[in-house]
C-alpha cells in the first residue's frame, strides 16, 4: 500500500525526541521521518495519524492545524508495562479539496484496520468521523459508533456535511452500515428537542453528562460494543484546557475523559479511535498534555485487553435466566473477567440486521435491576433495533 499522502513527523519534534530519556514513549515509537520514510507495519498494533483538515468546521476562518505540541507531550510520557507496538505515521495534510482529504483518510484507515492495526486519529474537525465510518464499508456489514460529545451532531443530512451534522450523512447515505450510535456526555441545552426525539425514535443511546459524571462505569459496556470511537474535545470542561480550546464551563474533567478513553482501549471491539476538534495554539500546553494523556490511557487500555467474549465454551461463563412478565432475559457472566452480557433474540420472520442471537454488553447492575422486574433500557433499544 502506498501512503504517499502521509507527511513525516516534523524535524523539530524528532530533534526534541532525541533529548528525551531512553525510557520515554518517544523512544519506543516507530516514526515516519523524512530520512527513513514510513516505518515497517508488519508488527505494528497501533498507528497514530494526524489529520490537518478542518475546512468543514462551521466556524472555520482559515486557521491551520499543527500537532507538534501534542506529539512532544506524548513522546515525553513514560509507557506502562506495555506489550503493544506503536507507529507514528505523521500527518495527512489538507488536500486540494476536503473530499481529497477524506479519500486519503478513508483509504489509510481501511488499510490499517485490514492489517489489524488500530488507527489513532488526531484531528481536525469531527466530520472526519464520517470517513472513519466509510472505511468500514468493505470491512464489515454493521458498525457501532460511540461519540463522546456535548452534541449528537445529527444536523440536516440534505445539506453539505459539517462537523456538527456528519451523523445525518452516516444514517441516511448508502450503504446503510450503522447498527448503533451512542453519545456519551451530551448536554441537553446544546441539542434541539427534535434531535433528542430523533435519537429516541431511532433507538440510539444517549448518556447525559450528569449520568456519566455520577457513574463513570456506565461507559464501559457502551465502549465494549463499539467499533469506532470519536471524541470531540468540546466535551471537556473549559477549566481543563487552554483558552483557545475553551467551550463550556460544564463538561467532563481531565480524569473522567481519561477514564473514558481507557474504557475505549480495553474494548476488544474498538478498531479505530479518534480525538477531534483540536484548536491549535502555539503556546497551548494544557490541551496538548491532556490529549497526550488521553492517548496514553487509550494505549494503556489496549494493553489491558482480555479476550472473554467467546461463549462457545460453557465452562467459561455463568448463565442467568430472569423472567420479566412474559419475557425471559438471559444474562451471561464471564468467569475470567466478571463482565456481563445480555442476550438479544431476534424474530425469525423479520428481515432483521444481525440474523442471530446478539450478545449485548451490560453491567451487574442491569442484572440486579432485571431481578427486580425492570427491563434494562439498553436491552429494550437493541431488541427494537434488531427487530426493526
């Protein structure tokens, strides 16, 4: 595969990396440099890509993007006891048109995911999530997206794509590969009632900022079912970032957003991950360091992955049957990790999307709630969608 549209990591970042201690992350990443070209990807498990594209930002005023500060912050961190191999493939620069950039990103993601390499995308405006989604067209029939964001980004699909309306294109443009879409950390006053109603009508999941802050563990089963995770930095509260990045006094704290990215990394299904809406400022140290730490926790999560979702071995799990009115709910608990799933049956006479009994990640609390006669909300939405 030819990666001609990837430009190397800048010489200034590489020079700074030379001065770092040998134990730092920067010394363990295979880098795309002017001198050595693209690193060999044969044994790589994670690949960092910057995308300098923000022309479809509704507030675009010609501001350029530069990810050097993020790389300097990330390279200077010390890795955990990790076994994963990481490459930094450099940046995709803006094409002649936005569509050219989209093509470059989509192609790059498609190749990496096919090689079982997880792309870590640093953007750029969040409409790039649409390219990430389209990269899966030839890879798998149905895709789950988790958006960590203040907004749903549904917008008007009949209008040109923008960073606040890309999801409308995902839902309405063929091929229809989206099975589930979840938003984590949304704030009601940033979303119209029509959008909130549409999320309900489509049986998509939405978790308000207050819910997530009260119980960060809610995020884990949602991430466990995700293929694509897209983080909008506007979800982080203004006090945690530099002035150029500030959006809202309410939002996730630095600690909470790092917990969210770690959950994304731990998920066995997440095969691409992106952080978007970075507003570049030369003197911005706080945002760069926060993004570096978010990436660190995602990589940490990937290193902690445990394969526990193979339910062909009856000795690997416990099964619990719960009767609610005339519906039997079947819960499975992994004996290896203690994680929980709930079975979603399908109706054989309907042309449903998955054609099988689907296992939906859930929590122990969902099981306890079911024993008290309460149908889990996630189960209900997935069941309705599966038999839509």
